[in-house]
């Protein structure tokens, strides 16, 4: 009897060991499958470029988003870069990586967009266009210049990318349709082919404007954003709601975050309109006289809204490239004594030459005789 019990116990122990081995093998197999899956799956990388009005708060937005809000923003001279990372859903190893670029100097250096937006990454790139609500005399020319250049650059990239991948154009088109979500105006829009948000900063300044002024600004920006298939938001780093919305949009652009369709158009609160949430019917026509509406020089609705905005807020062409008004050669952070000395010498020579030429012109006008030496 004792022997039988011992044999039975041994059999149970053998069964337990066998079960343990099977479970261990299954665990090892699962780990191996996970490793193979992680190797086959790639970390996803996306690019976001900030471009628009100078001193509109682009650097502050980026610092806040990357948890560096305590840092003091520095002027962006050309093109700045930073990045963010987030663990990829379902993976303990892989991460989504977001590359963030900031273009400085307003519209003066738009050519540098080419560095960020190229044929290799056109399917994974998005843009945020900033306009400054405290500088209305620059708002339209900034918006127009950036959108025009961005659309032209994207067109070049799609053409180049299509040589190696003929599906690029269709994939971008499909992505646009998904963003707009069956908007009734879809056939009338000219959407920017990559995800784009127009961010009107310094909402705290906007709040102080008269209601009629606010209405023109809001309606114009709503039309532009809708016409170009962009998301629109008014933002202030002093307003937590708008800051949270902006972070949500950036997460969507960079880290595959969810962006729920919504529309907030009350002028007493920061405007927020996601892709495809607005319509021409809701925006309405620009409040212009019949003669202005029928003016042959205004051939499109975009022309009419431009006319309305620029009539109320005349644009200063001299502010188009504000960086030209500054002399970076005098900036202390770029000080170089030998170079500065040579520069001063050349500037004096140039001033002397100008004075000589001025005197020659005066002599020519007085005597009618031109001196050619």
C-alpha cells in the first residue's frame, strides 16, 4: 500500500513537472514572438513644423509642450529643432518619435521649409501656422505668404515622391477625406495636403478688441481655415483651456493622439474648430456692400474675405519681412571684434562712396556735365 502511494505521488510530481515545463515553454515562445513582432514593427516618426508670425509665441508653445515651460524662450534666428517621444501602444520597447521644427523670422526664411518638408517624409509631416492677434497689420500677408509657399512646396514633394511611390498622391488625398469627414463643402475646398492648424496667438489681446473688430477677425480666419482644410484655434499661454486644446492637436500630429471633431465659435471664448467641423453656410458671406461683392476684381470668396480684412486692417508691406528691419550684425551674442572692426571700416567706405556719388549727381544736375572718373 505504501509503495502504491509512493508511486502515485511520484506520478503526480512528474505530471506537475511536465505541466511546469509546458507552461515555461509557452512563456518562452510568447516572449520570442513578442521580440520578433517588435523587430518587425518600426518606431513611427513624424515631423511638425511651426511657421508664421514673428514673436507670436511659437517657442513658448513648444517649450510648454515638451515640459520645459520654466525655460525662457530665446529668439529663433533660423530653424530650431527639438523632439518628443512616447511609448508606442502595445509595445514595451518601441516609441513614437515626434520631430518639432520652428522656423524663425516671420516670412523672411520660408525657403527653409524645404529642409523639413521633403519627398521622403511628406506622408508623415504636418504644420502649424501661427498668426499674431496683436499685429493685425501683418496677419493677412503672413498667412497668405505661408500658405502659398507651403502648398507649392508640398506639390513639389508629391511630384518627386511619386516617382518612387505612385500611391503617394492618392494616400494624401485619402487622408484629407478622412480629416474632413464628409464635409458638405468638400468639393469647394482647396485643402493643404498635410495636416495643418492655424493658431491665432495672444487671445488675451483679442479679448480687448471691440465686438465688430472681433467678428471680422474671427469670420475671416474661419473662412481661411475652412477653405484650406485646416484646424483653427485661438490661443493664449494664459488660458488653460486653449493650451490644453493646442497640446491635443500637437499630440494628434506627432504621437497619433485622438482629435475629436468639435466647433467652438463663441467670441467670448477661445475659438476652436477641428478639421471639417465648419461650413461656408455657418460662416456666411463677408459683410460688404453690393458693389464690393460684385466687383470683378474680387473673383473668389477668398478675394472677398481678403478685401474685407485688409480694408479694416490695412497691411503694412514694410512688416512683411520684419527681420530685415533688424541688424543682427550688432547683436552682442554674435560679437567678434576683428569682424566688427572690418565691418565698420567697410561701412565707412560705403558711406564715403555714397557721399561722392551724391556730389557727382548734384554737379551733373547743376552743370549738365557728367564726370566719369
